[in-house]
C-alpha cells in the first residue's frame, strides 16, 4: 500500500530502525532517534542496491517520488544510478580530490591483484577513508589530518586495518606525485604514530616427530575422499590453500611432473610452477579417475582437481581442509591449512636449502625496484630437487624414522 502525507508526518520512531514502503522501491527509513530518510531500493547487474533521496520533511513524499522517477530513467538506460552519483560528486570535487585519485590508482593497478584482494582495498577506502578525506584535494592533506582518520580505525581495535589503510594511502599519494598532482607523501611522517599490529602466525606443526604423527593421521582419515587427497597433497606442494582448492586438471602435466598455476589465481598475479614429486603424482593419479571429468552442465568449464562434495562445477569449500583437521583432533592453535607452508619453510631452511629457492617455491616473489623481471622458472632445477627431497623426508617421518638430520643439505 502506497504511503500518504499524513502517514509520513505521523510516523513515530521505534526502538529499532524500521521501514515504511511506498512503491517502485521507494521507502522511508525511520531511526530510533527520530530521523526520517528517503531511500530507493533497486537492482543493477544482478545486485540489490540502495540510494539516498534526501531527508524528510525537507524532501516531501511528492518530491521523493519525483526523484525516484527521474533516477529510474537512468536505470532504464542501463546506467547504475549509484555509480552515476559518485561520478558527479567526483566531478564537483575535482579531478585532484583524494577519492578521484584513489579510484584512478585502484582502477589502474587492480588487474595485478586477485579479485578478493582488489575488492578489500576498495572497500577499505570507501568505508574508512573516503567519508573523511574523499573530497579533500590530495595535495592539501597533511600528516595530522591523515592520522586523525587512521585513529578512527584504530579506535575500534582494528590496528592491522589502520596500518593497511596507511599503506594504501601511501600508494595513492606516491601515484599522485608521479602524475604531478601532489608534492609529497605524508605517510612517511607517520612512522611510529600507530601502535604496532599484533603479529599473527598461521598455526603449524614443525617438530619432525609430530609431523610424522600428522601424516599418519591424514592417511587414516575416513572422510570425503577428495578432501583426504587434498590433505595428502598439501604438505607435498605447500601452496596457499586457495591455490590448492581451485586447482584445475588442465594446469597439471603428470608426465612432466609439473603444476603450472596461471597468474590470475596467484596472490602476486604472476604464473607459478610447482614441481611435482613422485609422491605428489601418486596422489593425483589416484584422484584423477574420480574428478578429471567433463561437466555435463558446463562442458567447457574447468575440471577441478578438488571439486565440492555437492557439485563438480564448484571447487572444494575453503573450510574443507580446516574442518578435516579439526575432525582429526587438531585445534586452530595447532595446525591450519596454511600451516603446511610454514612447516615446509621452517624445516627446509633448517636443512640448508637456499633461501632464494625456498622463497621462489613459496611464490613470495621477493623483488625490489632494481631487481630483474619476475622469472617464474627461476631456480627450477634446484626447486625440483628440493621438492623431491622434501617428499622423501616426509615419507621417512611418516614411517616413524629418526630423520631429524638425515636430509640436511651438504
């Protein structure tokens, strides 16, 4: 039922925010404090969105409907009204506003990041920075003003987020300097102004005897076979959990003993080669008849090495390995899916393998401004040798052998 002027005027606040709906997506939102905001709900690109149309009584019911109808014309023309409003606001603020330059920087470099990372950065700007700095000329922002915004984030206990926000701001300021719209980066003046974030390490088992126990428990796991294979392969390849669960059969060449992960699925947006040991190939050959199949629904879709238990057209859940570890009795403070990387890094360093070889295999891609271009095949012969030695070492631990020093590099 459509709203009336008298109903809007007589509406009283409740203990919680409530909505009074009109028509065509228009509704009045009443806050417990008594405020009345006109909102418009619409869908664009398959997503539900909302747009503010003003505050009552400054904007009457008639005016709110007129605004709704005008904006609906944009929607009918294939334009997202929310994005159009942002563009107008940026035009008013000028091309040199912090928000305009931050969005320009993000659009330019987001293709280098995985989608999730790109989205997190943009949400951080929109939630924690743009409301206070967005309309400010980027060249006019000084360290005290930036610090006051960062301390808003810190005050809610999100110290690590505050540090990441400052890092992103620094990237925007340096981009503004490079494009001639700012003279300096004020984040350099804020070193030490925020408390250090708590260092969080992924829980991992690194004692050889306990690693052997873990591997034997995995071999005895009686859950979903695909999950068991993921658990068996994880310590042999020590890739990131997301890289493991999204693996495609078309990326794996068993005859060449290689897994080539494309750039778009890597954190550093660079392709990565994982040499496969004999043990890793054995796990994959055992799994291949079950999961390397053409989808009947999407024949051209990739065939996941570790598909979901519910649908072969989706990868295994991001919590599948973690949940299996919990069912086997390992707590969050003992072992995680990411912990297989820490395990390998710690022990391979102790065994004397080259730091550069280990880091390249971990795909940490340590680079600086003067380093050579990224070479995803760098140290590959040594990495093949290391990966086979590592798998042999794990086999020995699983067999309950005393191999603490047995596989040390000469």
